[in-house]
């Protein structure tokens, strides 16, 4: 009886050791897998951050280009307004000169008719 019990104990101990070894192997495999997932996650985060940074830089360049274009157009509009004012002033002067010339012509014609 003692011999059978000792044999059974030995078998159970060996079985327990085998189960423990399997569990350790599974635990090691899971730790490796977790480590790989963490590495991939870090890599994905880095790639995402890099893409974000690149997009932000492109946007800043585009914004600056648009702002420069707006400034240029505002300057052009201002110069066009000045040109319009200048042309209006010239038109007014020419209209006044034309009125004076017409008056003088009218007076000359009256003088000639008499």
C-alpha cells in the first residue's frame, strides 16, 4: 500500500511539475506577445505623431501662403482704390476744362456771329 501511495505521489509530482512547466512556458509566451503588442503600439503612436506633425507643418505653410496672398490682394485693392480716386479726380478736372472750353467756344461763336 505504501509503495502504491509513493508511486502515485511520484506520478502526481511529475504531473504537477509538467503542468507547472507548461504554465511557465505559456506565461513566457504571453509575456513575449504582450511585449510585442506594446512595441507595435508604441510604433503606431510614433507614426501617428509623425504624421500629425507633418500635416501640421504642411498646414502652417499653406496658411502662411494664403496669408501672404491675402496681404498681396489687400495691397492690390488699396492701390486700385487710389488709382480709381486719381482717375475720378482727372475726370473731374477734364469735365471742368471741357465746360470752360465749351463756354469759351460759345462766347467766340457769339462774337463771330455779331
